[in-house]
C-alpha cells in the first residue's frame, strides 16, 4: 500500500499529466533521485535529489526541468545568494542589474548581457523577489528550477510535496512572465544568438 504522502505527490503530478519516471544512473553522477515524475513527451520533469556537495556532504533539493516552447535564449542563471549550494550549472559572466534589492539577494550570470536584461525586466525581478525561494537557469528552450529541501525534515515525502507544488507554481509563473520582447528577439528558429 502506498504511503499517503507518496500518493499526494503522485496525485499532484498526475494533475499535470505526469507519470512516475524512475531513474537509474548507477554511480555515474553520485546523486540519488527520489519521487521522479515526467510528462509523457519528456518536456517536464520533476524530482527530489540528493547530491554530493563540495565537502562530501549530502545536499537535498528538489528540481523542475521544463521545455519552454517558442524561445531560444542564451544561458541566464539566477541563484539565490543564501542558497549557493543549489547545484545549478552557472556559466557566463556575472552581472548586476539596476535593482539593489535584486542584486543583494540574487547572483545573475549570463552568456549574453542583453538577453539577461530583457528577461529580467522590472516585472520579472519583482516576481522573483516576492517568490524568493527558487533558483533557476535557462538556456535555449530548457529551464531548470531548484529549491533547497529542509535537510532537517524527518518526513522527506512531505517536504517533496510542498516543494513540488512550489516548483510547479514557479514554472507556471515564470513562463507566463517571459517578456514579449524576449519571445520576439530570442524566438525559436531565429538562429543562434551570439554572446555579448
């Protein structure tokens, strides 16, 4: 019989058309995936993760990966400064924006300064400040969002349920807030964009 929390996670994911997606990568990446669900077409994937940190400590986090149709953005990463352990790949050049509050709370790195500034307009920055729990990276049409799990929580299933719900809401909000200028200037099929 399935645990009630596990059933609640499965129900939450099923509401989005996602099915269990067990992953077995062996010892290649030294990480363990839990509660892994994906859409049948592979465009959305959510899972709990245990990853080895730089000092061999176990870092628990939950991650959502989704495909955003119609865009082809150069890499932009936005990581909460107090969650520096979230293992999102960061690349490109670190940059500052015109919001002191945003720069105080987030580290932004990008391959193309212009794309980052267009994506992180005033509305998107304010929404990220209000949300303030999720770090993300986008490149091409793929976005990954991560949130640290409460490593002190004895009930990992319950924690995954809360974080999965948060990540789904983040994904929905992010996609709906992508500025029209980004969708125009960095449209899919428009060809590769040159780093600034």
